């Protein structure tokens, strides 16, 4: 049986585990980025919800005003 050399992608993946400190740093960096994006998206959803409520209120006022006059 011929021995096969590991692919370069596998070797690079193994090298990532060679430094636990770097691995932990990468995890913390990814988590920090995730939390930042999650907060930005939550803020966008709140802004959209507020805009939607404001628009519906204006529409109801216009419909009520048109109906009364």
C-alpha cells in the first residue's frame, strides 16, 4: 500500500491547533464580531418597527380624517 501525503488544507488546519492562545484569540474575536453584528441588526429591527408604527398611525389618522370630512 502506498502512503499518501496529507493535503495542504489538512496541514493548515492542524497548524491552527498548534497555538491554543491563537485559537482562543480567534474564538474571542469571532464572538465579539458576532455580538456587534447581532446588536446592529437588533437596532435596525427596532428602528423598522418604530417606523412601521409611525406610518400606520399616520395612515389611520388620514383614513379617519377622510372618513369624517
